[in-house]
């Protein structure tokens, strides 16, 4: 394993022969980089990772807000029917009784 990087495999999968893949591998080969280039590469990689993390968090928050809006709308509709109790509505929608009461107060 220690010397695996020094061996030259004789057979690669067919897709490895594509030019764009060879260029990409050469660009990412950090062993050929100077210390300054490695530091820049590390900064860019870290910045990209943070950007991806932030976007995933935004998506998660948007989904949670959408889920909350759907639950609120469902509670409003069930309250409008007037058939079920607050406890039954809470169990049906999967929310707390406090949530149902807040929605009831805001409608």
C-alpha cells in the first residue's frame, strides 16, 4: 500500500481513455503542485465544501418551512370542518396540541 502510488497499472477501464478525464486527473494531482498551489487548492476546496454545506442547509430549511406550511393548512381545514377535537386533529396531522391551538388562534 505504501508504494501503490509508484506503480503503473497496465490496464485501465475504457472510460479512462477520455481526454477530459486525463486532464482532470492531472489538474487534481496534488503531488505535482508547489506548496503555494497546494495551499490554494486546500482553500478553494474548503470554500467549496462550505458553500455546499450552506446550500444543503438552505434546502433543509426550505423543506421544513414547506412541511410546516402544509401542516398548518391541514390543521386549518380540519378545524374548519368542526368535526374533530384538537387532540384528534393533532394526532391525525402529527403535530402537538399546542400547534393546533396556535393555528386555531391565528385563523
